[in-house]
C-alpha cells in the first residue's frame, strides 16, 4: 500500500488557502482533474463538495473545531471502483481562525466490484454516503457496495447516512471531552503554579 497524505488550510469562510501532500495525485486518481492544487486555491472548499448535506456536515465540523480549539478525528471511506480505502480525517485549529485538514490513508484493499465508476446526480433515486461509501438503492437499506450482489448504480446522490450522522456526533462528543480535560489540566497547573 502506497503511503498517502493530503492536507489543506482553510479560513473561517472555508476558502482554500493552501493544499499539499499528495493532493494532486489523489485528485487525479479519483477523476478530479478540476480540483488539482492550482485550480482550487482561493476557492471555497464547499464548492468542491457535491451535495448540500455533506457540505453542511463539513461546515459544522469546521465551526465546532474553531469553537472548541481542539482536534477533531473521523475515520471514513473514500473508495474507487476497484479499491476499498480507509482514511482518517483530522481537523486542527490554527491561528487567525484557520484550520488544517489532514487526510491520511490507513488501508487500501483491491476488491471485486460489480459496477462502473459512478457520478453524482442530485436527481438520482440511489444515494451514496460521503463518509462510509454505503449505497441505498431506492427503497432498500444502506449496504456496503463491496459486500452487495447488486451492481453499483452509475449515478448516485451523495448524502450522509444515519450511521455516519451518529459517528460524527460521537466524534464531536469525544472532541468536547478532550477539550474539557485539557482545560481542566491547564487550570489545575495554573493553580499549582500560584500556590507554590
């Protein structure tokens, strides 16, 4: 498995100020020639997200990180038709209300796949989760496309599935707990300093 890491810095208006790592290679490998570095700088991160539901989730994550001033971590999937890929997103607060978003490839497996490269279509009745890559076709439930006998639909409407909604909430809870623990540690340290 090839090591892969991409990162970007965005401001509080979600503008891309800097991208680095394997950003260009990953964009091209995923058919994203329009999001290579020289074409995305100074544009809004949100305009490169296909659907409103995922964009809203990302905005919430960025806002919560800026408010809590601590890191946010979320495991997610970013598959290709032939590879199941597990990644970790880390959002880190910076100065001047900016954040660093890092994506680390944790695992990639070649998988048998039924279907073709898919594309986003807001009118499609078939839905695909942006965070776990599960697919819900019409009235069916959410399934992992690599574990389904049904061919992957050619067009999907991206969204966030209920399971990933819950995972994001849990990640927020973890972030809040870490922030409170760090604040308590700092407060205790300050008290000990003044008492000594």
